């Protein structure tokens, strides 16, 4: 996955990149639960691994935004950015919860 350089993007494009990567991660997290339910633990693990990569890309964009603001460039507030931030944080929480649930399920299946 190529690193996104936010210096080359508009504020709207940055928000959409956050939504794209966190949305992709969210879909994979939900798919992982489905795969596990269908007795495909390896497939579930692979999907969680891919979700982590998507979230890493989103967090990298977010970190660039924080660095930019820390450097003195104010980030304009928008409803779109607020939605993107919410999407990112709720997906990260969902990924952590599903990861823990799958570990719990696996330990009970032994």
C-alpha cells in the first residue's frame, strides 16, 4: 500500500482518504467475524491482518495532519473531516473488539 502524502491533497481529499482506508478496514473486520462463524479461522485472521494495514494507512494520514497542525498550519474544521475522524476511531475500536472476541472464541474452541 503506497503512502499518501497529504501535502498533495485538498482538505476534502484528505477526509475521503481517511474514510476510504477506515471503511475498507471496517468491511474486513466484519468479514472476519463472518469467516470465523463459517469455521474459517485462517481466513478471519488474514482479514484482520489486512484491516490492520488499512488502519495503519489511515493512522498515517491522521498523523501527518497532526504534524502539520503542530507545525503551525491550522486544519480547517468541516463536517466531512469530523465524519472521517469518527469513522477512523470507531473502526479502530471495532477492530480491537473483534480481535479480542476472536481470541476468546478460539480459546473456547480448543
